[in-house]
């Protein structure tokens, strides 16, 4: 039983597919972080834009509603 575990460890240590998968995982994690940062920045821009339009919309609605 213990020999099987050791052989699997030796096999995985020389298996470059595992190393490639770890690299792809790190790249995907980096892309996810970049997307989250971009969405948060876009959210800030939208909040600023709609906050500045809010008084204009309220005054227009008070005239026509």
C-alpha cells in the first residue's frame, strides 16, 4: 500500500501536465482578479455618473409627474 503512494508521488513529480495545470490555474486566477478590479472601477464610474444625474431627473420628474 505504501509503495503505491510513493510510486504515485514519483509519477506526479515527473508529470509535467500537473505543472502545466498549476500554471493555467494561476493565469486564470490572475485574470479573475483583473476582471473583479475592472468591474469595481466601472461600478464607481457608474455610481458617480448616476449620482450627478439624480438631481436633474428629480427636477424633471417633479415638473412632469
